[in-house]
């Protein structure tokens, strides 16, 4: 069974990952790890969850794995609408 979008975004770490990707469009896992002060393995595990719900895509470039939002405009609208509804995260 595919995890739900809301369950995927219920994690502070995954929510922070999405917000970083909204700001930076594409980042390597190592850069996300450094920005969030988390282990690469932790960030990778959370990216996998976001990938399962279709929020992000990954692309290998040499030794790096680059992460980007699949639909940044829709994701930004989702966060904007959630803010209007009073969601505080």
C-alpha cells in the first residue's frame, strides 16, 4: 500500500526537506544533510518516503544523488493554501 501524502508530511524532517527543496529547486543529498544537520542515511530514508508518495524525484549525477520536487508549483500552492487554513507547520 502506498503511504499517504499527509502521513509523509507529518514528519518534521520530511517537511523541512520539502521546504528546502522549494527554496533551492535541486540539491544533492549531501547538501540537504548539511543544511539540516542530519546524517546522510537519515536524509536518504526520508527522501525515500517522499519519493514513494510522488513528491520528489532523484537523479544520480556521478557519485551524487540530486533531489528535486516533481511539481514545485503545486507543492508551493499546497503550502500556501495550508497556511491560509491556519496550519502552523
